[in-house]
């Protein structure tokens, strides 16, 4: 199929064509670059919503609820899920597939999962470029799911206009961990599983952290905490209302476009990092590289000097 035709079909919502476009764009290629340039020209309209939080907190279940609501409003929704490669979560992944299957026949919903590929640059780049693809294809809401446990998540979250951090009752330790840094960037904190005991307590802890200024968003927006039950579908309307309020805030503050710029800068950095990662092993195995490595091992050349020499070779 010609690239023009592939793009046309993808724009018309053909799921198979969309899958093909994504797999071309994910890895550097001439075709991918052409497709991306066309899509980038159309992108910048979507509302990107990052959803992060500990494994099992209910992110995917919540996303399924959000999709239902958005579809009820006739909005087109895409999901970019970054799955951890840990064997512990395989069961959850299976659960995800089953949960998401019911959207498979809806042309207004597209779900793309990425497995962590080992290299940090690869996964971030692929996820960020896929956001551009969905944006360019005219999806209204793009939901980005990551497990909040690493640099990859933080990188990816930069693509989001709105960041939702999901916790569950009894997550006291988790909230301590949140305070310690990684995910203090939430705009909205959701205590999911409110059907379980302890949800009010957890909500209070979050509100305390917000009032105390421990959780600060990246903008002047004061974070909001609420409890929901994704399983029972309770509180989802309130959550949607807060998400929209946050989008209005961002738009009035002129930050919607700024976030798009930021995600492109991040995609660029991720791409460079990834390309360099790929080059390093190749370079170290070449004669110039391996002799430099030997010099470093034997202490003849400082690491810093060797690193700069290697970068020049790249
Ligand atoms: N009781 C209760 N259980 C829930 C709720 N939401 C999700 N669960 C359950 O919690 C488990 C994990 O849900 P997921 O939606 O897969 O959680 P996740 O955060 O996406 O998990 P990972 O993708 O593995 O990080 C599943 O067994 C869900 O059925 C809820 O509101 N109440
Ligand atoms: Mg999940």
C-alpha cells in the first residue's frame, strides 16, 4: 500500500492502517518520517491525560471507565499504555486485554500497549511519538498509562497536559513514597477502590499533603484529591468534571501549547538518548572503542576524557 493511501485510511479511522502507521513511526525510517511529518502538521489539538500510580492501583480499570464516559460524549479516545516487563504484572496485563477488548469494535477508540524494552530511550520515544500520531489523527482525548516507578514514567508524563496520580486505600507507604519525589507532580490525585475500607483516610492524607504544599503541580494549579470506585463506576463523573476544569485552567493560562512544545523537546531528547544507546555498544566493540575501554579499565585515561572521545566518534 502506498504511504499516502495508508495515511488516508488511518485518518478515516481504519484500525489496521493506524497500527501500521504507529509501527512505522516507532522506529526511525524514511516512511515513518514522512508519515510523522504529515501528522505533526495536524497535531496539537488533543488533550493528553497522563495516568500514573503503583501497580494494581486500578489505572486500567479507571481508564476503561473514562473511555465509556468520553464515548458517551462522542469524543474519540486513544490509550497509550506503557506496560512494565516485570513478570509479576503479567496477570494484570491479561486482565487489561480482557477489559479493553470490548472497545475493539468501536472505531472511536484505539489502544496501544508498549512493553518496556530495556532501553529507556526506546520506550519513551515510541510512546511520545505515538501520542503525536494519535493527536495528528484527530483523537480528542489521549490517555497515557504508566506505572509510576521510574525515569521512563517521568519522561513520558511530560507529554501530558493533565496528570492523574492513582492510589488505593491503605496506601500509606505509597503516599510516603509519593512525597519522597517521583510522583509529586500530579494535578489530580485519585483514591481508587473507594468501595474498600480506608479510602476516606487515604483521601485525608492526600489532602493534607496538598494543603501543606508537599504536592505541587508544575503550574500554579492547586491539586485536587477525590475518591472514586472504578470497579463500581462511582465518582467518575466528578473526575471527568475536574479533568475538564484543569484543561480550562491550562488553556486560560496559555499552557496547552507549551505542553505540546515540551513533549516535542522530550521526544527529541529521548530519541537522541536512544540513538546514542544503540551506538554505544557498537562503538565499544570496534577497535578504537575497545582500546579506549582498555585505557579506562587500566586507569590510563579518566572516564570523562574517554567518554568525550567516544562521543566524538559517534
Ligand atoms: N475493589 C476494587 N477493585 C478494583 C477497583 N478498580 C480496580 N480494581 C481491581 O484492582 C486490580 C488491578 O486493577 P488494574 O486496573 O489492572 O490496575 P492497574 O493500576 O492498571 O495495574 P497495572 O497496570 O498492573 O499497574 C484488578 O483486580 C481490578 O479489578 C475498584 O474500584 N475497587
Ligand atoms: Mg494497567
